[in-house]
C-alpha cells in the first residue's frame, strides 16, 4: 500500500507538471488568438508577424509536451491512501 506521504509527493509533482503543461498550452492559444489579415487574393499581409506567432505557439506546445513527458500520474491507490 502507498504511504500517505509518498502519495502526497506523487500527487503534488503531478499537479505541478500538469500546471506547467496547461500554462504553456494557454500561452500557445494566446499566441494564435490574433486575426490574420489577408488581401483579396488570400495572401497574408504580414508574413513575419504570422511566422513569429506560429513559432511562439510551437515553442509553447513543445514546452507543454515536455512537462508531460515524464509525468507519473497518481494511481487510485495514491488518492485512496490520503
């Protein structure tokens, strides 16, 4: 059986990792929130700004994935031991 102290540590670590992943996911969403202006032919007006927003979103998503990469999710037993 999992000890309450071990379970608390495991749950706290998972909480921190999930919080980091969600924070970075929100940053990605915020980077893509802006409208993209195009001309009558569908050509993007400001390609450098568009690329910058895409790069910001991708970097944030990469950080979000990294936060989840080694996460050890608590088991039902961990929750039950508290």
